[in-house]
């Protein structure tokens, strides 16, 4: 998949350096797959969940969330938010999904 944009990940790990390894791992896995639907996406990312029009990825052992919009036809994933578990629980991101 084409990931738009890696900058969102980089911006997050620059302010949270402990997250870099897991976010880079998520990015590399996303780049290598070509899912046609959520079921196929869950073969690589079993913890991925649909919320509204967003797909939420639980990464780093429940420490981070990558919230995205996935366009399966165009083989693109657009990163909406990268959040810690605590930030995710505040639910502010839900109005954009």
C-alpha cells in the first residue's frame, strides 16, 4: 500500500522517540501488502478495527494507535492521527472518523 504520509509517523516519533521502532515496523509492513478489504488487512494486522470510515491500528503492544483512512481500490492508506494509548482514550479523534 501507498502510505500517505510517513511524515505523520516521523513527527510523532520525533516527540516520542520510544515509538520510532514500532511505527517504522508498521510502515514497512503496510508498504508490503495489497489488501482488497478489511478481512485481508486483518491477516497482517489482526488488531486493526473499523470505526466509522477509519481503520484503527493498535501498534506497539497497545501503546500506540495509528488512525487511518484506507482506500482499498487505490491501494492507499492516509494517516489521520498517531496517538498514545492515553490520547486515544480521550476520544477527540472520533469526530473526524
